[in-house]
């Protein structure tokens, strides 16, 4: 049961992250209110790192910002390490 809920959560949060990067890129082009950078990084931190990285590349959004080019891959690495240790020692 936990595994199914976890998979659904990861899928949804990554779709949300991807969409947020696309919407923020659209807002940037239209010069309207933007999503705070902390929110974009935060959604990656709570499980949406793959969606955030894909959104960043697909929409060419925040690709020049060193903060995003470093933090998003690091967050993904942390997620992979946590998942590895969870599967190895707990599950």
C-alpha cells in the first residue's frame, strides 16, 4: 500500500514541478507576477526533482542560473541516495 501511494505521489509532484517551470517561463515572457525561486526549488526538494530538471531543460527556463544548475541535480542525487538506503535497509 505504501509503495503505491509513494509512486503516485512521486508522479504527481513531478508533473506539478514540470508544469510550474512551464508556467513560470510563460509568466516571464509576459512580464507578469512570477513564481518565487524558493518555490521552484522547494517543489524539487519535496520530490519533484526530475520534473523540475525536465521542465528546466524543456522550457529553457532558469538554465543560466547557477543556483538552479547546481541545486536541482544535487537534490536529485540526494533523492536517489535516500531511496537507495530506504530500499536496502528498511524495505
